[in-house]
């Protein structure tokens, strides 16, 4: 698994360097961020994990392997099915529920408190329009993680303000990779 993930990440870096269109890049999570996210899944005992932004499945594999260790499963949502995603998940030996939908619409369709850990890794400027669903769907004690908060602070700021103004949210930013915001949802 470790070697497969390292190879997949290296392939993604090479692919993205040759791809001028940002939206066609895989933009995989940095390995250190993925490792932290996977550890959060284990520590939180997160059995119902939702990811918004699958790409070719790199972060999905990290999440799914960790969720499996605590008896859980990942639903990963993307507006498109990326080439190789099914093969990557299969080669990694993880089972994931892939949903092709808009992340905001998917979150709006979920029951309140039905998610243990939510990872947002899609188009950052869309997140405020998804409010309040990213917090509504979390169970009390659940975790929300958002990538790119240090690499793209201006894009993420409006959403972080919503979190900061919500009494239920306790947030911190970890300077790993491109910056991971972690929010714990209180009662
Ligand atoms: C940064 S990439 C995700 C990288 C992936 N998490 C990884 O580490 O391998 C962003 C992804 O979000 C998807 N996306 C963009 N807007 C979306 C939306 N509104 N709903 C769901 N997915 C979206 C894109 O298709 C793309 O695959």
C-alpha cells in the first residue's frame, strides 16, 4: 500500500506538471496531509467518512484504508469520474462508494448528524454556498477537514469566517502540506 500510494502521488506530480489546465490536474493531497487526515479518521473512530473531491482517488485511498481499520467506509463525491479512479481503488484493495454529484447538493441531501468525518477538497470558493450543510451533517464530536487553507487563504477565508462565527465549531489550522483546517463540532 505504501509503495502504491508513493507511486500514485509521484505520477500525479508528473502529470500535473505537464498539464496547463488547472481543472485537468489531479491536484492530489500532499502525502503528509493525507497521513494526518488518515490519523484523524483513526483517532476519531470515524466510520462514516465523506470526501468531496475524489480526483483519481489518491486521498480517497488514504481515507478508505484508515476507515476500514475502524470498521468504517468512505463515500467520495466528485462532479466527474476521473480516468483511472476505479483501477486505483481496486489496486489499492479498498472499497469506496463513489458518487458523481455536486458536493453541495450531496451534502444537502444527507441527514443531520450522519457523518463522522467530512473532508472538503473541491473548488474552495463554492464552500460558503454549501453552508450550513458541512456542519449540519456532522454528528456532535465529528470532524471537518479542509485543505489549502494556507496555500489559498483568500479563497478559503469566507468559509473559515462561517466556522469561526458558529458556536458549535472549534477550529485550528495545521501547517502541513498546503495547510489543513480541522474543526471539531461540539454539541
Ligand atoms: C483538488 S482535486 C481533489 C484531489 C483529491 N482529494 C486527492 O487528493 O486526490 C478537486 C476535485 O474536486 C472536484 N470538484 C470540483 N468542484 C466540485 C463540486 N462542486 N462537487 C464535487 N466535486 C467537485 C474536481 O472534479 C476535482 O476532482
